[in-house]
C-alpha cells in the first residue's frame, strides 16, 4: 500500500494574488512543501480589484499539483487590506470552525496576526482533547505587541496584545522568524526555550527580473516608485514630503506609489498639494505588474520609520527592486540599510526630508548603469532567492 502523503494546512489572511511580503514567502513555502506533501491553504477571498485573477471565483480550487486553496469572505478596510480588529476577527472566528472540521493534518502553519495564532492554538487544543493532536508552526514576520506599544496604543491594549502573542508563540511546536531581530524578540516574549529558526525573506527571481518591458503606463520621463504596503511603521510619506525639494532640482520628476495601506489618505493629501502628475497613487497589483513598474524606475524608494519597534525589519520591497536590477533609496534604520551600503546596492539615509530628497535627486540624475544593475541581480540570486528561503522554511515545517 502506498503511504499517505503528509498533509500541511496553512492558515493565512493574505495569499496570492495579493502582492505582499507575506504572499511571497508563503507561496514559496507552499511550493516547496508541495513537492513532498499535500497542502491545504485556508485564506480569504481576494480583494475585488484582484478577484478576476483568482483561478476559481467560487472561492476554492486546486492552484497546482497537491495544493488546494479554500477562500472565505472577509472584511477589508478602505484600501482593500485585511487590517484592523474587525477584519481580523472576520477571518479568525470562521477559521476556528474551518480548523475544527478540516481533515487530520500532520502540521498547521499559521501566519500573523497573533489573534490568528491564538485561535489556531485553541482550535487544535480542542482537537487534541478528542484524540486528534496536530502541532502548529508560527511564522513570525514581526512582533506585533512591540509595534502596538510603539504606536502609542493604550496600556490595556498593549498588555492584551502581548498576552495574545505570547499565548500564540508558546503553543507552537516551532517558530520561523524572518530575521535575527525578530528571533531575539520572540525568545524574549515567549521564553528562551522557544524553538526559533531564522529564515530570511526572499523574492521570486523568475518574476522579479531585469528581463522584460517597463509597465505600459509608466511613461517616458524618469520616475521613482514605492511598491507595496504603506503603513504607519513604514512611513512611506517621507518621500512624498520630499518631492517639493526634488522638483526644484529635477523639474517633471515623478513619484509613483503602487500598493495600499494606512498611509494612503495622507499620501492623497500630499499628492493634491503638488502639481498634477507629480505623485501617482495606484492600487495594489500582482507581482508581475509590480516587477514591470520596478524595472522601469530610476530607483525604488523604501522606508522604515525609526522608533516604532520595527528597526530590525527587512522590507521585501528592497529585495524585489534589487532582483530587477533597480537601485534602492532607503530611509531609516535596519539590516536592509546595512546590506545596501556594505554591498553597494543602493543608498541608505536618515529618515528625514532633506537627506531623502537629496538621495532621490541623485537617483533621478544618475542614469542607467548596466554593470551595477547586474551586480544587484546577482546579489539577490545568491543570497535571497525565494526558492532557497521557501525550501529552508519547508524543512522547519516538515523535516525530511
């Protein structure tokens, strides 16, 4: 009798076709696991703007050999993102029932927020009571309770989030952390004996590549692009705030945001205060379109607002741009800034308008450099290939 293939369940509020760091790493994990297991993804319906790109509009379907995606309606904010207490609950509460009624799995992988991890722990504990033990692995992209505290949330809210996150982490068989900084905070929160494996984020070097055309709507004049989520901790508005100074040096300069996030209303106000066409705000697009925007840009702009608990973050936007051969203008602290400087991949400056504006001007005036572009691409393929990071994460979830 042929032995049954292992079954892995992934519980995540975000998945393809949404273009985000979580999507990239989870898709790579799923692809790596599918080579030796069946994978069932419990996720949400895609945003309405991307709904037609989901293979099965009814909400579920086999996306590739051995991978089944089951989608569920969910509340989204005004930008189409699953963000905020009610949207989280709209995914977490049905998830409990989905986990309780799902076939027996060998392991469950759960993606933040911590409430999703807590719901997963409780649901699997109930299955254990009836003799069906299923372990889970928590994929820690960041530490949510630290971020909640740094953004000035009331003390009771911070305490509640810290308790929920600790509860979710401590119940996990193992935790995957995307950086050494996240791993250190996980151990501090959950206990030094918590098993933590660091697997850095990577990028799909078959999608994000220098080969291909610019986006057909990019136009001919030079532009800078911010591609991805623009939330409080990223502070993406710093680049819009720098545009008046940039225009003085580079008339006709353009800054294009492609994505979504809490900063969108502020970005709209900053856009409206500048000449028409200086700043463009475009909705989230699939990875292939994001790559087309990136490869045509004079540079990609990426930021981490200091002091909000994310100083250790490594935005995947950096890796995506470099994989397309595009230089990066980075504002703020963290390991990404260190890599950009150490390997001559771009420019890292203080999170302040004046140095950011100067770096943006320099990028717009620099012109293409094929040798430098090739160096960036090679660095990503050597150090941050998504295939490598997906395989490493799969070995944590389902050891060979």
